[in-house]
C-alpha cells in the first residue's frame, strides 16, 4: 500500500509515516495544501490521509478539488476537530473515513488498511474462507467443517466484512459503515450484540474460536494454528 500524508504538523506526519512504513507500507509526506493537492492529483497512491487545518488551504478545499477532478482515491480525514458537524461535513464532502486527534496508531492503521484494501463486489472472490469456515457470497451459505451455519442478514454481512479483512483488525467504524451504512457511531451496543450472536453460531460449538476482540479498537478473524 502507498499512502499520501497531507499534514502540516511535521511531527504528526513523521509519526504516521514511520508507523505505516514499519507495518510494511510506503508513504509520501506533504506539509501544505498546495503541494498536497498537486501530489494527490498526480501521484498514484492507494489512500490519502488528510489534515483539515493547513496553512495555505483547508483540507475541505483539497478534498472538494480531489473529488471534483473525478479521483476516487480513498481519503481518511485526520483532524483535531471532533464535533459531529465537522465529521458530517467531511463525509458529505467525499471523505471515506474520519479520525480525530489524538488517536491510537493501531486504529489509524486498521482504518487505512481497510480503505486501501476495499475492492468492488465484482473483484471479490465468490468464496471466502479461514480455516474450516467458508462463506459463499453467491449462495449466501456459511459452513464450518461439515456443519452448515444459519445466519441472519446482518450476521452474514458482519461475517463477510470480517472475512474480507481476515487477519486484520476491523474497527467499529468500519463495521458500522459496511454493515449498517452508518458514517458515525450512534453510541449503541448494536455491534456487540451481533458479534455475540455470531460467536454463538460460528465459534461456540467448535474447538477453535476464530473471532477475536481487539480491545478498544474492533474485531478480527484469526487464522487458526495448524
């Protein structure tokens, strides 16, 4: 994955870049809006990490210019502005995600990898599996070993999202957007309830659990040890 970081705080930009590079990704840093927009429009990157408060242009102006150009590169807004109105404004302007400062790097990494790894339904494989768990996206059939597992609609979508990012942390924000089409956290326990039901069906009757909680961040499907 290649990320473009548009952030005027050089310490923050370096912190994010070092963390992403340590995780095996490539990064380019821009420290003002003009340079950042030029690079966003000319460079081939998988995801853009965009600050809102920049010295010569706002992040919103850059985002609008990016989308008006027809460029659909995923954009994660990284901002100290934490009001709901700010988040809604950013998402409506074309951002794919919004993370407020201060932030945990693990969450930023999970969100960025999730954005960069998204594929259209046509590009996704028909069958997704981890260990003996298999999900068929065409027939909407789920099996574990020789056992067929009956899932409700949201449970199926939740498992599908986890499997598409197998081995990686899927944040609560990513699940809310992918499964419930929420671009904000409604501060309910809807995810916890559905994860609990999913575990009852996918893990409880089997020797090796596959769904793992990453405290304070989200969940992931883990590959069982052979």
